[in-house]
C-alpha cells in the first residue's frame, strides 16, 4: 500500500516537472461555454492554438444530446486561465501534460454523456479491452438535449411540444485513457463507436500539429 502511494507521488512529481512550458488541453460543454473559451483563446492566439473544435449531436432513443468540445495547445499559464473560464461556466476541462504524451503508448480521448461512458466502460470490461484511466472531468453545467423526433412535425406543433419535452439534466464526461497494446486500442475505438462516443486518437493530433 505504501509502495503504491510512493509510486503515485513519484509519477505526480514527474508530471509536474515535465509540464512546464506548453501543454495540451480539452474543453467540453454546451455551446455557450465553449464559445467563452474560444473567445479568450482567439484573443490570446500568440500564446495558445486551437487544434480543433467539434459540434457533436448524439441521438439516443428519442433524445438528441448536443455539446461542443475543443482541443488546444499552448502556454501552460494561459491554459490555466482557460480552464478557469471553462469550469466557471460549468464545462469539463482536462490539462494534458507532456509526460503523458511522451510516456504512454496509446492515448485516447473520449467525450460523451455520462450514461454512455458508463455503458462503454462495462462493455470494455466484458470484452477485455484493457485501458488505464489517466484523467477524468465532468460538466457541472448541463448540456442541451431535446426530443429530435419533433423536427418532423409542423412548426406550430413543435412550438407546443418542444417546451414540454425539453431535457437539460445531462452530464457530460471527458476521459483520457491510456492503452498499452495496439489491438486493445482498436477494441476501444470500436466499442466507443458502437456506443456513440466521440473519440480521438491522440497520435493523430500530434501528427496534424
């Protein structure tokens, strides 16, 4: 037990010592939250770079759950400022230190509503797709969701029905996981796709960057 704690402390020290300078980060939440982060990032484009932004809509049963996410790279101090903006607006935020990028064989980023992430974890365990959870964060503000089937109805009916079925209590979960083997990484990607989870292979980000 003591040795395990010492190992964790040593890893934390290595992360701290290698995270100076520039780091990666991921912000996720509703559109307004990510707009606030994007505004500050664009205003500080000499210190931080937006690598990509995605508008995601996940259909599940009768619901359409919508959220935005953004990955950035830049000065650690500025990234810290962006994390404060994101968290104050109810978003999820992950700061990814160079230590992880350098030392983990496969890094995968997963973003989805909490219930889908839980389903993914259960399915990954059943299929013995081994992974290690490195970072996790959740939104404290809710993302938007609505009943997408009403889009096929006439507008005057939608105006009556939509407010009755508007759903806002959806929590978004953001995970950074490490996988040691390529075959497990492919399993994770397949399971994520099957469960409508947004997933990014970090090596693709590094190649583009």
